[in-house]
């Protein structure tokens, strides 16, 4: 796909011009306003610097999370007008929770030499007033676009309001380009100059390679819990890949489709037929776990509770308020259950899984087999999407950790390695693998799968439309 990018304009075209740049600063913000993972923010810096160095006035727009919008559909349709967010999103707690203000602070720390300011709205007269005062090279970040329901509705008037803020439009938010929202699609339509940012360009280069001209041998490692989200990408890639290594919860549907007993492991019956067909068409290249880590319902519940307690404890430490910590009833009754001996509750299971047991991670032999297929693919390409088990829980993290480490080894041996999907960075971090030990880490979860499926990406398609 031929895409116009920021480097296609002359440097002088940016001088003193207002540039509206859509970024994806949808990061997790802790209770103390701490941002633990700022990868998505860092990935926009090359474009930010490219534009500001050329004298642009940069207006950054983003969403954060999915703030509940209290305004009723009916009310919205009746009044038709766009309300300022103070009336559109009245709840002060929601505003606090979903504000992009902490992101502006982090961005200022990352690019100290530039002046980054934050405005607590994204359209309207207050925003225009600030923009008029901007100097060349200034950067402002506007408040969460999703405080207006008009953003997700791709509303015409809201799009026009956004477009009225600038002369040039740049999309550097690959990870939200599968959404037909006002800031991604509707507003872009109003610009003659609409361009891809450098991060969007990089994402498209790597993911197009995966989708359209993969380096061979091509190994795809797929895990996670939802088959539905991955069917499109799998359908598209299966003819091109040399090996598909399956792990995570989806592996149990594959095993089940293959006639293996999977005990009480989760099975996606809605997609069982699809999996059966894929298995019969591509039998020789699909690899399934030969052994699994299994556990009982009660132990799994206990571990889940324990890990949510750990989260709460972390928050409690941050809050410095011990009274906020409540044990779930069952654990409060018998606190000794908090540290049972794992060996009696978790086992390594080869072959069929008996009733009452649930698969939670790939087993040791599978880890060995998958790891060697990954790390020995020296001249080829490996794409990894989705964890191999319930990696949030330490006991069930061995598979995911080892796949992350094998990916790093493959990278050092010269393979092209690409990692995508929502939990990716978290999985890498837990395995102590640096993002620098991967050829490309995609910022996208849903967007990466949508792109690999060959489905519509409104945010990218609009950049190619000539007004
Ligand atoms: C993401 O985190 O996947 C993107 O920021 C898109 O967010 P959304 O799924 O809420 O549209
Ligand atoms: Mg998402």
C-alpha cells in the first residue's frame, strides 16, 4: 500500500503550521497517576520530533480507556449539538480516572527540551484560544477524546470541530486505526494534507511483511484465550506459514477438535468446526501441546483470588491505608489456605486431561519442542501473538517465559522476530526480555489482528483518499 507519510512533505510545509496528530496514549495509569508501561508514548517521539524540528505547532489528540458516557443515545440524537465535556461527562471521578493529564506529564519528562502543555478539553473556544498562542515547536496534548460520545460515533460535527484546530493531519496511532472514530476517520476527511506518522509507517512495514511477503521459514506462535479474535488472521496466514505452534487457552479447543480429552479446560464450541477444518487442511504444519500444566477448579480459583489480593495489596501500599484491604470471605475464614504447597495442586500432564482438571500452561516437553523450533529458525521469521498460559499467575508462567526467552535467542541468532497482541509487553517484562531483543513489537492488540486478517482499517484507508 502506497501511503503518504510525514517525510513526503517538504520541510517548509510544516514551518509555522498547526498539525493535528492522532496518537494512541491509551496506557494503564495507576492510582497514584503512575504510568508503568509507556511504550506507546515513546513510540510517537520520532514523529513528534520530526514535526517540531521543522517548526510545526503540534496538537496531540488521543483517547484513554473506555470512559462510561452517561448521556443517553436519545438525548444525543434530540439535541444534536456537541456539549462541552464538563456537561457531556459530568462525573468528576470519571474525569479524574480517564484524564490524559498524567500522560502529558510523562511526555514532558521524555522530551524535556520541548514545551508540552495540557488542555482539559479537546474542542471548543478554550482550545482555540490556546492554539492561537502557540509558537513554532510547541506541543499541546488535548484531553481524552472519548469524554465525548461523538468521538466513537464518528459524528460529523465533532469531526469538523477537531479538523478546525489545524492545517495538517497526521495519524501515528496504528493501534486504534481499526476504529472508525471521529479522530481517526471523520476528522481526517476534512484535510487535504493527511499523512501517516513514522510509527504508523513502521508498523505497516513490518505487519505487511508478515501478511503479504513473509520471510521463510515462517513460524507463527499463537496463544491467548479468544479464538474468535484470531480466526481472521489465522485464516489469512495459515497458507503462508511453515509451522503454527499453538498454546494458551485456545490450544484446548485445538486438542479437543483433534479428538484429545481436555478435561475441564475451556473449549470454544462456537469455533470448533472452524478449528477442525483448519486441522484437516493444514495437519502437517500445526503443532499442539504434547503435555500441559493442569490444576483443579478450586486451586485455580484460589490462585486467581490470591493474585487479585496481591494487586489490591499493591494499591493498598500506594494508598498507605490498611483499612481499605478486604480479604475475600473464604480466605478470611481460613488464611492458611493462602500458601498451600503448589505441588499437590498443580501437575504436569502428558496426553489426555482427566475430568475435573483444567489446562493452564503448556508443559515442559512442549516448551522444549516449541523453544527449539523458534530458536533454530535462524534465517526465518517468527511471529508471536498471545501468551502460552495464565501467565498473570506465577505458577503458570513457565511456558510464556520460555517462549519470550526463545524469541530473544532467535533474534540474537539473526531471525526476524515480531510480537503483537495486547498482553505482549507485559509478558516480555515478566520474562525479563527487553523490547530491544525483538525486531518489532507492535503497539496494537485488536488492530494488529484486524490488519493481519486483511480486514478494513479505516484510519489507514482514509489517508489514501484524495479530497
Ligand atoms: C487498544 O488499546 O487496543 C487501543 O487503544 C484501542 O482501544 P479500544 O479497544 O478501546 O478501541
Ligand atoms: Mg483494545
